[in-house]
C-alpha cells in the first residue's frame, strides 16, 4: 500500500527539514513548502492526507490559508505556532483545524496528533462510503445444497487477493456475494466501494472510476478522487461489468496489471492497492465473440469464477427467505403477517424469473395488500395471474395444460402470466418489468417471442 502524504508548510527551513525527516522515518511521504501560496499549489496537484500548517508566515498567514484550504480541499489540518494564544487556537479550531500544537515541537506529540488526525479522516471516509452504499450488508440466507456450495466457494476465495468474477441472473444476490467476500477478507477494515457500471453514462465512467483534475472537462470545478482512490487498501466491486465500454475496459485492464492509473485530465501516475470483484448477468464468452468484451480483461477477472444459483435451483430456501423478508419489512413498519403452509408451497412451485428480488417484492406486496393476518393461496394467485387455476385443482390444471409437453406447458404459463401482469399495469412494459423483477429488454423479447398482444398499446 502506498504511503500517506503529509505536507509541511512553514517558512523556517530547519523546522521543515526536521519534520520531513521524522515523518519519513515513520513511513510517511513528506512534502514541504515555504509559503501558504506554494503549499496550496502542491495541494492542487498531490493527494495530501494531512497538512502541518504554521500560523505566522510572510505573505498569507496560516489562519487565512486555513480558511481557503478548507473551502477547496478535503484534508486534515494541524496548526503549529511558536507564538500561539488561546484566542488563536480557538479561532483555528472554529475554522476547521483538527489540532493546534505549540513550538518547540514535541516528537511524540506531533506523531500522536498526526495519527489521530489520519484516523479521523479514515473514519469520515468510511462513513461517507457506508452512507452512499445504503444499508449494512446482510448474510446469505438458506441451507440448500446450492447455497452451501456457494458459501464454501466464498470461504475459500475470501482470504486471498484473487480477482473474482461473480456470475448469475438478475436478482440472484451477486452484490451480497461480493459484500460477503469482502467482509471475510483481510481487507474487511478497509472500504468496499461499489460501482454499477450499467448505471453510469459512458462519458462519465472514467471520471467515476479514476477521478479527474480541476478543469479537465466542463463542470470539473475541483479535483475529485475516483472509486479506485476511495477503495485503496480495500475492495472495488464492479457490478454489471459486461455493460462497460471497451475504452473503459482497457483502462481497468491496465490498472489490474499495474495497480496504477492517471486521473482524467491528469499526467501524474497514482499507485493503489485494490482487490477487484466483478459481476455480470451476461454470457461473457458470447460478448467476447460479438466484440463487446475484451478477452484479456475476462481472463484477468476470471481468476476465480463463482456462479450464484437461480432461486429455482434452491426452492427449499424459499420458506426461510420469506421469514427473513417478513422480519425485515416488520422492522420498517409493516404489519407482520403469517404465510399459510399452502401459500408457502404455492410460492415454492413458482419459477421466479426475477429470482430473490422478485420474491422479496412479492412478500412486500402481500404484506401491504392482504387485509387479513394470514396470507392464503388465493391472495398470491391475484398477483401471479388470476387466469391461473389452483394447482390442487386437478381438473383445472388438465383443462389448462391438456397433453402439452413440459416445454409447451411452460410457454403457455409464461404467456398467461406475462399477459396478466401487462394488463394489470395497463400495458406499461417498464412498470411490469419492475413489478415482476425482470429486465425491460428481456420482457420485450419475451412479449415478442410469445406473440403477446393486448387491447391497450404497450407503453414504456
């Protein structure tokens, strides 16, 4: 991991040299400036973690510089002075200084203050990342053979630094797998930074990943750290990496090979120590053949592939998943309701094309829309499609499926189900896709393949 950089701004050369020597011995990278003006130039170019700032200097003094620095830069500032007063110390603290140390400087005191300041900066950064990433990570639910195999794979790969490619359909829980790998790794105390490659416009993804320098493009009013910077020492999770542009793929490949990069608009090379986890629902072999994904990046990411099973492959976990979701929604204020054994059995027979995400949405919908305290099969059938007969009604099932093969019966089911959900949403494709946990493009293909037509026009 690269050493943290500390900048010393002091007009006295002996103090600059002494502090730089001490900091170098302690494993830091030390930079020096003889004036506030020069120091601010360095701050604009370098990634400085902490600043030691003298108060009394020719030209711009330390207190004036402190205000300008805190307005422009995210850096911990420790003030140093040989003529400090209580009023000066109070003013510096109000203006954003972390600490105030009087000259002559004590070696032990200055190192203690620096370590405390850096610890605070790390905590603040981690807090920002936690807020940005949403609620805390949850554990993987289930005891099916498929889930036990998944847990065993995670247990084996987590303690290493190997890149992991997480494969699986939409809603299977790929993000949760990445969070679990990080939590069980030696990097757990460092940040896990998540990037949804599909949600970032292609023209902004380089800035998002690598950061940018001030003035590098319209709107870049200040220097900004990217996701790789933020994940230094920890883990970067590239979700939906199959949707990343070829240009950005080339940049990511270079970082994986060299663990270094340049910011957008910058020329300075930045070293990082980052573990990469990536996930996709796409068949990357097919994407490579189509020219949409780089083969060399695939081989670099695919050191350890982990496939997350579809919910249809782990139906025995559905009762436990239902109970987990009911408890989660109860904590959010929804009334707790019971699922009858027959209802659970009905839900276990469903195919769940949207996987765990679709099941979770269904549980929430049932908790909200069912008036009685116990959820019954008829309550579920309302949302799965009113045209579907009771599976326990042998005559009804025979009338629906007759002598159809399994493939034909499944096609008939999908046709009825999707048509019912589209009618429920007045033909709105986007709303229907969101409701049933399916990608809009995938639903479009299904509607065409199944020759589904509605009285109302399909809407986006």
